[in-house]
């Protein structure tokens, strides 16, 4: 038996189970990993983290550095990726390319983990790497393998069912509505648009990962029962896919103060929020991977100005933070920053979004509906105005709507239907809607209810608390 294949006898004699994490690229993937890692680090678990270097984005580099500095007991296993010819995939976005590069180097993980983490109890990996890492963990290392899914349970149900849908439709890509059994019918237009391309890297990865994930020993997911009841019941009861692995809903996961890069220095967003009245500020941010077009940015600025509300706006003009060299003044146009001085703060910098959403001054979140953002808004009871950009965001918007804590502008698009052209939502419409949802008492009550449910879920005896302990009990 190889050292890594030995039953868990504890890491270096500490008696604690040893978990080996294999995260993927992109802050939306890395953050839930580090939140889970830091949660279990304080629950008697030893931890090693496989770290592919250099990271794709500056934000990831800083995040890893913060994690290892704050938790010196967590061991880093450096993972040197094999050379990867990205030129073969023209027009593919940088995070998909990194996922492919990680996948193509995944066979190196067996010997690497065996040598660096002898006596490991289990491997926990990201869904984007599932079809490559699950066989390495189970067949080679003889270890249980769990997937930490970084989107919601409704998206997980869609992913798990997608191969069955393809077989039924005799297709190799998305061709119509997807009726996820026991969960919901997802119209063609709500499903990730990228899956319409049979030849795309993402489509191929998505399908093989969807098939393999059924072989995982368990799925950890940053959600909670009250947020996605149908999807969790459907997955756990075998309605979505018979025999699906156990699903542990352990959210909402929160950052520990040591890993959150919070700053309340003078002039920072948090310091500025401190000067504003309760529930008066609209927070506007569309995630790490969405570069808005110049025309749309100008309309958003007009809308925020017209809304009459206070606002904090994180503007991103490139997908990769390292490439974002544009000057805000040029992006926003002459005079805007001057006109809104005192009532709007605009930044291109990374903000500690969790700290922003936790702040009592924030009354609305205009968001792209990425899962990280949605779980944070739910946890802190911030009403949402959802403007989904791409990928799984429209599926997630259905969760916001059914959860009653936000409004989804279904006709607001970032792209013309059936074309790659950008469409533009007018400033007038954005301004009207922001004002309207800011004053919507039913949505505010829905958000407050969701915050209470989230707090109950993670409190002792709550559904996520119990799921977390069931998962930990499986390791020993
Ligand atoms: N985030 C942040 N500061 C930023 C931008 C993003 O803290 O300036 C965090 C945010 O809180 C969330 C994650 O990055 O946890 C983004 O994940 P999400 O799923 O919302 O969107 P993605 O970027 O993956 O599309
Ligand atoms: N995803 C997946 N299987 C894959 C690749 C991605 O399930 O092979 C998930 C991923 O976790 C995300 C969703 O599909 O939740 C949509 O991907 P997107 O590119 O929007 O990822 P994001 O950058 O928003 O996390």
C-alpha cells in the first residue's frame, strides 16, 4: 500500500484527519475554498492545499499569500503545471484556459500528493477539475474524493442532469429547455449560453465533469436548505440523478477576519460607507470576470446619477485585473466623478465585498448574480437587483427570485440574442429600477428573512451546521 493509500491514521501523529484540497482558478472558485478551509481548520482537521503557481490573477496571488500567512499550520503543496499551448484555443477566456491547463497536468497529482501528504484522509477538489482529479484520488491514491461545488445547488442539479438531458436529446450541446427533474424547468435562454457551442472547451469540460461527479464520495456546497429547498431535496432524494452522492449544504460560508482583505482606512469604501445613513447606498459590482463595455458603463453611470441614491460602484473594464490599466476618469467620461462627489464612490480596486455587504449603510446590491455574491447578499440580508451576465448567472437569478430577496430584470441583457453584439440597457431604465427596488418593502422583508434563515442554518443545530458535522464525522 502506498503511504497515501493507508487508512487515515492522522497527519504526522496529530490524530487529526488530513484533507488535501485541490482548488481551481478564478476568485469565484478560490474564495469558497478558502472559506471552507479556514472553517474546518478550526475544527480539528489538518490541511494541505495544492497551489498552482503562478496564479492567473493578482487577486488570487494576494489571496493565497494572505491564507498561508494567516494559517501557518496549513501546508502548501506547489504544483508546477506542464507547458500548455494556449494558442490552440483562440478566443477562449483566460480562466477556461487555466482550467484546461490544470486538467492536463492532473495526472501529476498522484505522486505529488502521495509524497507531500502521506496519511491523507481525503481529497477535495473543484468541479472544473472533477473528471481528472476524482480518478487520481480514488484509483491511484485510494482515497475518498469530494467535490466542493462553487455555485448553487440549482446549478449543481443542472450540471448533474445535463449528461442525461444530452443522451435524451441525442445531442452533444445545449439544444433546448432543460427540465431538471424535481427542481425546475430551465428555458433554453436561462441555461449557460456557452453550452450552445459543441466545440467549446467549456462545453466539453462541463459534460465530462457532469458525468464524473456522480462518482465523487460527497459534494460540499456553499448553500443552505432554506435558500434552495427544491434543488437540495431533488439531489438528495435521487430525483435529479438516481444514486447521486451525498450533498452537504454547509453555507453560507464566511471569511475569517484574517483572510478577508478588509480596509477601513480613510477614503476606503468601508470608511466612506461609515459616513452614510443606514440602508441608503446601492452597491454595484458585477464580479471578477465580467468586463463591461464602455457604452454600458456610461449608461450605468447615468442611471446611478439619475436614481438619486448614494452608490458604491466597482468598475471592471478587463477580465484580468493585471491588464486593467484604464483611467476611471476616461472610462466614466468628463465630469461624472465631479458631479457625483459626496454621493457616489467609484473604484477599480478590489474591495472586500463581504465587508461591504455586511455594512448597515448598504440597502441594495445591483449584481451579476454570481453565486459568491448571492450567498453573501443572502447572508447579510441585502436585497438584490440581478442583472445576470453569463455562465450560470441566469440559473442563479431564478434562485434570487424564488427566494424572494431580489428582483431579476429578465430582459436586461449584456448581449443581443443570437449575436455576439453587446446590447445596452439605458441609464433611464437603470435609474428607475434602482429607485424602485430601493423602496420595495416586500423585497427588503424577504432579504431580512433570508438573513435569519442563513444565521439559523449555521448556528448549532441548524441544517448547515449538521451537514458540516456529518461530513467531518465521515472522515474519521
Ligand atoms: N469579490 C470581492 N471584491 C471584489 C470583487 C469580487 O470581494 O472587488 C468577491 C466577492 O465577494 C465574491 C467573489 O469575489 O465572493 C466573486 O464571486 P461571484 O461568484 O460573485 O462572481 P464571479 O467573479 O465568480 O463571476
Ligand atoms: N462548472 C461546472 N463544470 C465545469 C466548469 C464549470 O460545473 O466543467 C460550473 C462552475 O462552477 C460555474 C458554472 O459552471 O458555477 C458556470 O461557469 P462560469 O464560467 O460562469 O464560472 P464562474 O467563473 O462564474 O465561476
